[in-house]
């Protein structure tokens, strides 16, 4: 350890009144809005047409389809909408099951519930935290109609295995690509690896638009059905008259020209922004290798991931503490936040543990599980040990490594890690004292 490293490790922790490792104003928090972005939004305002098939929306749909390498794209008002449109377009509905990883954001599962279908789960891989392809076939039932792999944290799932299983069992593959803009698998971009895909455009994503989504497919029929789901179940013909006749259940999932204009502008530098994220994240991974109690996901060389965020899996046992995983995680995260890092737990329980699913609340009366069309026996009490471990032991870093942060910001981040990780007993003591004080105050 260098002399500078020793000095950092001897500094007083910010959580007990010391000076934070991150200099005030250093963090360039995501998203970054440039003058070019502002000009793009002003251009959309000048059109004076803000929704439906507007100039910016039309252009974004073409540009994103070309970027991903597919034929069809629809701009939506959220990634959840794009996933629900994918479920509906694939003809999945009451009585059908969709297999997905047990560790993901709730929208992965609710996009299936939205169309009265049943989410079912498999565990995730220990290294990538993506859907474990070796567990899929044992979970397939006569009710299974689709697989929904998630490209978690911008790293593609094992799509060769997923697609091979889907082909054997005649299943639709829907990519939850909400975190994976620009990620590649064997040279092909996510969004082109299954039958349908949904991306998110919310402010935290690699391609931010405030809020919004992108529905993607190569299939003409899925595209036409997706359009009906997006707009009230109507068959909308661009430039033609509207007959106000709904041919299927539809929603209002359209977005606006303002969002599309911002996303188009951000898309021009997406590859540059992703390259910056990857370089910074890899530097952080190398810096953390000295700590045996800290683990980050490891990824296959066949995948080009884009680090939606930077996750750290923390082990109290390997750090020498007899503590619950959640306590150790929360204590370390609190100390890192005090040093100026934006750290938080992203998902604190697995999908099957979420109350709406675990208790089969659904639409409030047990639907869709209680519908006569569903004859399956999905079991949400099954254990998913890898997913549970990750949910209980992981905190996520959301700042300091995204574009245009560089070596200086990465160094400050490493300094914050070193400062906290070299004083873990003081970190734990401070957290437990604070928790006791808060409990006493509440009582």
C-alpha cells in the first residue's frame, strides 16, 4: 500500500464526522444534458406536434431499429409498456405462463400480469446474475408459452441456450432489454436476439429520455399487434382516417415528440457514453480485487456489456463479521453514501417474494391465478438461493463512473472505497449505534 493509501485509510470516516472522500461538486450525476440535447427539444417544440406519430417519434423508431438491427420499433411511454406490448403481441394471455429470472425489477413480472398471464421463475447464474439456462427446462410446464430473459445490468443473458430451449419447446422469447442499450452478444445487439424486446428510456438508463420505452421486433404480425396495444386496440394507418374502432384490448402507451427528440440526441453519443462507463467500471473492478469480501459480476468474453450501474456484492462472513447480509450491506452502503457516493440497494427481495406475487394479490381478488383459464400450479414458495443472496447482499453505485466522469473521478471513488473498506469495524459500530438511536426515538 502506498503512503497515500495509508493516509486515506487513516482518515476519519464521514459517517462519524470526517471529511467526505468525494470533493464537493466532483460528481457528474446522470443524466448529462448538453446544449445539443436542449436544441433538439426546442426543435420538437417548434414543430408544435407533441404526440402520436410525430416527426421525432418517426425518426427515433427508424434510427433505433437500424441501431439494433431489426425491422420494427415503436416508441412507448415506458419500458414496462414496451414489455407488456411484447407479451400481448405474442398472444400470451389468461392461462399462460412466462418464465423469467427470479432476480429483476418488478416490471419484468408485472408486464406479464398486465395481460392476465402468470409469471414463473428460475434462479439466476452465480457469476452473471442473469437467468440460469440450466434451470429453464425443469421449470417448463404445459402452460409455459414464453421465456423472458433479462439482460441484467446491461450484460446479455445466455441467449444461445435460451433460444435453443425455446425452439425445442416452441416458446416465444421476449428480451427484457431495459438496461442494455448498446450491449452485444456474439456481435449482435440486444433487442435483436429474441422474437420481441422492450427497452426503457427513464432517466437512469444508458439512453435516457426522462421516461419512455422502445418496443422492438423483426416480425410483421407482432409489430401490427404491438401497434394496436399501444393505441387503444385500434388499427391506426399513418396518414389515413381514424375509424375509432378497437379490434383488441389496447392501452394508451404512446410517448411524446419531446422525449423522442431528447433520446435521438442522446443516441448520437450512446456508444461514446457506453465506452466511458465500461472503462471506468473496469478500473473499479481492478481496484476492488484486493478485497475478498467484495464481489462484482463476471461476464463471458462473448458478451459486450454496458454497465447500467456498478453493483457490489458484500459478504459479512468473508469480512469477518457475524452479521446478517442485509445489515452488513446497509452499513457499508450508508458509509459510502456519507463519503459522497450515490449507493443504494436496487432490489431488496426476489420477484417471487414481492407481496403482489407471493400472496397472489394480482388484481386484488387473486386474478389471474384464480381464473378458470389457469390450470397450472405455479409455486412461489420455492427457494431461489442465488437470487436471494444477491438481493440481500448487493448495493449499487449510481454515480462517479458514468460519462463524462474520468480517471480523476474514478480515483476519488477508489479512495472512498479504500477509506470505508479499511475501517469496517468502525463502519459497523456507527451503523448499529445509529440504528439503535433511531429505534429508541421511534419508541
